[in-house]
C-alpha cells in the first residue's frame, strides 16, 4: 500500500476520468491519497472527493499564489470546512516568489494567519515554498509549529535544508522531482531524512516522475517515487511503501 500525501485529483485535468485514475492508482499499489484544495472551487472539489471515496482525504487551505484573494469571506469559508470529516491538514500554504502574484508582505501575512488557524484546530500544515526557502524557514521557526507539525511538500532543497526543516518538527515529502537525473540535491536529501519522517507524493497533475516526465502526472505514479527512494536508500520497495504509509497515517491521525 502506498499513500500519495499530496495530489490534485480535483484539478481540471482530471475532470473526465477521476474513477479511472483512481482505479489505475490502485492497480499500481497507491490505495490512499490526500487531495489538496487551495481556493474556493478546488477546496469544494477536494471535500466532495473525500466524502465520496473511502480512501481519499482532504487537505484544504489558501495557496500563496492566491494570497491576494484571502479576504475575511475566504477565511470564513475555510474555517467552516476545516472541521469536516476527513480534513487531515491545512494547506497548501506558504510562499511563492517565483510567480509573485502578490507582494511578499501580503503572502507572509496570509501564511502566518493560516499557521495560527492550524494551531487553533490542531491540524498539521502542508507547505508550498518556491524560490522562498529562507523566508519560509524563518516564518515556520518563529511560529514554533512543532506542536502541530506538517509537511514540506514536494521538497526541492538539499540535505542541509532538509535537516533544518526536520529540526522544526516537519516531515519531508518527495515528489517525482526525486526521479529526475539532475536532481542531485533532492536525491541527497532523500537519503538522509529519518525513515519515520519521510513521505511520498505526486503533486499530480504536475511533476510527473520518470518514466512519464512531461506527461500528465497521476496519483498512481507515486509508485515510481517510492521505487527511486528505495534505490537511493538501498532498501526494499516494500519498506519504503509501508513506512511512508505509516507516517502519513500518524501525521494525519488516520486510524487503520
């Protein structure tokens, strides 16, 4: 069994074949997944999917590229849904200096506010950081998130940055990027993350792993992430699949 800890099965790219995509994932051993909603429509779709399928869970929050639309009404919308059954984390939240849809101070304000909400609800957080790793680390450290913990989603840093985030109490999740030939820093990080803090994901429909790089990613392709991490750590596929699933259950407080 494999747990895809971060996927966007709620994206428009899957509108026509959600049941088939889930069936293909199951065939590849990916039996559970967390679907991430990050604005009004994707949050509603994530909740719909987790209420429809027994092994799908919801992560909901306001993405940093949507920070400018995080109004009082948006917060009320989010708060009304965080306590719903099968909402297992708040996210993806964080900073994105690549797209820079909103100024840094706006992104930081929304990021800090959602961390506070996660603490109030005792939910782990799923972190998006792009070209903003230093500020993301600073904010998480200042917020002291150890009591709720969370995930550095689709981790793209090196082993030293991995250690820093681990020291804050975070889990490190690897996506298809770890399978890329030139992703040597990410691969170095995948070797040193403690086994009990390791997670796997697809971030589908984005970042498809080798051998599907450049194509639409699917939750089932988490299998290839597991295979690569097993190769890097010189352990069996089954060990990585089992431990990352145990870690997801523990972090998300899923009883199986």
